[in-house]
C-alpha cells in the first residue's frame, strides 16, 4: 500500500481541525482524594525483670498541605 492509498484524513481535513490546550490533570479532577495516615508505634516490654524499666518512644512530624486551588503563577 502506498502513502497515497492509506486510509485517513486528507490534508484539508487535518487543517480544518480545531483544538485547544487541555488544563492540567489536577484541574480536571472532580474528586481530590489526598490521603495521609501517619502512624506512631512504639512497644516496650519487661516481663521477667524485677525492678527494671521499659521505655519506648516514637515521635513523628507529618505536615500535610492540601488544596484544590492551582499553584500561584
């Protein structure tokens, strides 16, 4: 099959097409499902040691900023 015989749009049809740039994907979304679940877990156990101290500490900082607005230009 030669280049001229291929099925498709002609040059005139392609030039008649109109289009526009799509918005960013974030702006097209109807649902914003940002989920964050920071979990602190610490376990300490002393069962067989009389008079001993078991200590466990878990510290975490998880700042989360969410917005549906586009970033400033």
